[in-house]
C-alpha cells in the first residue's frame, strides 16, 4: 500500500471544527447499516470536497477506520486541495481494470484514515460507474472500513452522482447558503430519490454565523475582497480605511 502525506489537511477554526464534529456524531447515530456515504451537491463549488475531507479526517481522528474515496472522475482537484503529491494510480485506473485495490489505496498521516484519489480524469466515466468493478470496490471497501466517504461531482451537470448514489447507503447533501434556488435543491432531492439514494442529512455550508464567525472572516477577506475590491466598502471589520 502506498503512503501519502496530505500537506494541506489541517484543523479548521473552532466553530467549523465543531460543526463538522456535530455532523460526525450524527452520522454515528445513523446505525451500523450506514457505511457508504456520498457527499453531493447540485452545482460546483458548494463545498462537497471540503465537507467530505473534513468529516473523514475527524472520523479517523477519533479512531474510526474510514476511507475517503475520490469519485470525481471527470475533474478531480482533491489531490491539489489536500496537497497530496501522488503519482501512482487512482480510482479510474481501478475501475478500468488497470490497477488493483491495494495499489490505489494510500495510507495517510491519519492512522485510521486511508484515501483513494483519482489521479487520471476521464471524459465519460458512465461506463466505469456501471461496471461490476465499481460494485465490487464498494463491497470490498465497506468490509475494510467502518465508513467510506465519497467525494462526487455536482448532480446538475452529469449523471455520475446518481450512479454513485445507487451504490451507497445514503447521501449527505451540501447546499451552499444563498447560492442556488430552492427549486434546484428540490430537483436534486428528486434525482437522488429516483436513484434509490437516501438523503441522510443536509449541510448548509457557509451560512452566516454572527459577526465574528468564520463566514464573515472567510467571505470578508477572500470573496468580497476578490470580487468587489477594496473600494466597495464590503470588507467589514478588516477593511483598510
Ligand atoms: N465552509 C467552508 N469554509 C471555508 N471554505 C470553504 C467551505 N466550504 C468550501 N470551502 C472552500 O471553497 C472552495 C470550493 O469548495 P469545494 O472544492 O469543496 O467545492 P466542491 O463542491 O467540491 O466543488 P466541485 O463541484 O468543483 O468539486 C474550496 O477552496 C474550499 O476549500
Ligand atoms: Mg469537489
């Protein structure tokens, strides 16, 4: 099995860490039948990879064996986000039959947290997702780990999420606060239900949490700063006068 250090896998500010901790505890209450959990959203950038990676990190940190499975087969950026200097084979290679499971699972600095990254993107993974290798992979992973957390592509663009969902015990739906209309969320829920995928819970990501909350700091600096510029006066308490 390969070993990988994830340079960017760090603890979050306290309030965020606590929110993920609550999610972790609630997942525990879902019972022993729920093992394979996909993290999905309607559109890009809602925070699927972020939520999947941090819930996996916390689960492993408390000694619960968990694997983070990168199922964004078309446009995966998880390895860059996590700072993983991975050169070997990954999810799509396994699904295509050119690698075995032990070649794609990587140990990380987390004793109980392994990871499978997608190292080569594919144009049309539908065929791979319909293959028996995908089903076999999920069956094997659920034997080896208490939880399999799957990072997925957004549901409105491609049908990969529905295919992945049909092999899961349920989904955590990430909704980025204020980003998409309620109608779109309803469509996503309907698609998941049609695919036979139970929605285990919803994460309202990046919701405002008060004047000194993470939301304000993050948005204030990164987004308002970036898109509106300093002159706009949207900087809040960090504004340069
Ligand atoms: N709650 C949060 N607080 C701070 N940063 C966040 C939060 N959620 C997501 N981000 C950041 O927002 C960016 C987009 O998040 P992420 O990559 O997880 O979205 P995604 O839904 O996986 O996107 P894609 O559909 O393109 O895969 C990343 O830089 C991530 O670190
Ligand atoms: Mg992602």
